[in-house]
């Protein structure tokens, strides 16, 4: 980890905190709050696309895809399934959420 990485982390946490604070204080029915969901979704897709570009441009990673194989696929599927089940369990436990 370089100093640049540490600096980036130190910059990102206050930005995240400011977003949390503004989101907490905002009116949930405000139009811009509803629009922020789309902005977050677009940002997520952009991050995934950039990650794909980064992985695809690395000859070392692309050359080792065959050796990753079944273990990598199994790990990815099981961690995704575990995250989904964990999120479902948490949503079921929250009062007023996930129970209709």
C-alpha cells in the first residue's frame, strides 16, 4: 500500500460520511433523493465496467484465466449466494422491512 492509496482512503471516508449525513437529514420524499438511486446505479455500473477494463488489459490476469477455472467460478458463486442470503436475513430482522 502506497501513500497515495492511504491518501485516497482518507479522502473517501469524509465524502462517504458527508453523504450519510446529508441522506439522514434529507426529506425521503424529495425528488433529488429518489434520483440519487439512479445515480448510484449508474455509478455502480461504471465501476464494474472500469474493473472489467482493468482486468482485461492485464496480460498476466488474462493469461492465467484457465488456471483460475472452476475454483474461481465456485468461489464467486458461493460468495454471491452467501451475500444475498445474508442480506435477506438482515432485511427480515429489521422492523418494518421485508414483511408485506
